[in-house]
C-alpha cells in the first residue's frame, strides 16, 4: 500500500541524487518530495474511483440492503483515506515548498488543505455512524438518505474545485518564478 501511495519505491540516496530534469522532476525545496508529472492524473483517477464507489452506495441505498451498504461504506472510506494521505504527503508538501514565493497561491493551497481536513473528519464521522448501525429501519434509512445527499454534495463540489483550481497549481520546479 505504501508503494501505491508514494509511487515507485526508491531509497533516500536515489531520491537525493536524482537530477532535477528526470521524469520525476526536482525535489521540492526543503523536502525530499519530487515533482511527479503523473500525480495529478493519479489524484483525478482517485476521484473517479471515489465517485464510482459513491454511486454504488447510492444504488445500494435504493435497494435498502444494510449489510451490503456497510461493506461499501468501508471500501469508500479506505479509498478516501488513501486519497487524502496521498494528497497530504505528495501534493500539499510539494506545493507548500514550491509556492513560497507566491503568497496568493500559497494561501489558496493552505485554505484547501485546511478545508480538506474538516471534510475528512466529517466524512469519517459519517462513515463511523453508519457502519455501526445495529438495525436499518425506514426511519434510519431516511436519515441516512439525507446525510448521504449532503456528503455527496460536499464531495462533488470539492472534487470540482480541486481539479479546476488547486491541481493547476502543481507545476514542476522553476515554473513559479
């Protein structure tokens, strides 16, 4: 799983000695995080997977299958946590270092990071609440439907703004001058 989150397995010496003009780009200043030209595509692929999993959850909700729903919620939660971790470790760390000379873009990035922490906590609470339901009756399904709709709206808006506003800030070293 770490290989998936952090890309190719490399030891510290190969990261430090890798030239800045290679496929993985240069190291973010003050870090060992390299620019990865494939990272935004990976993150967008994660988004597509999350949307697909969420769509399955909506379909299962319509079928009122509580056991299947819990399995899907757990799968969605694992995928979301993996995506957030990848963003935190590979994306935000790189941007924070790279955007030091662009206060406006740095501020936008920091707002996105803080907002994602809040969204992550809210979704984690949502998942915990509904993966521990003892009995799914119609009243429980009604509350779940409402909460699921709210989570879906937040995640959809977040994905759109990340892909349209945040991800374009991820550029190779030297592009920020």
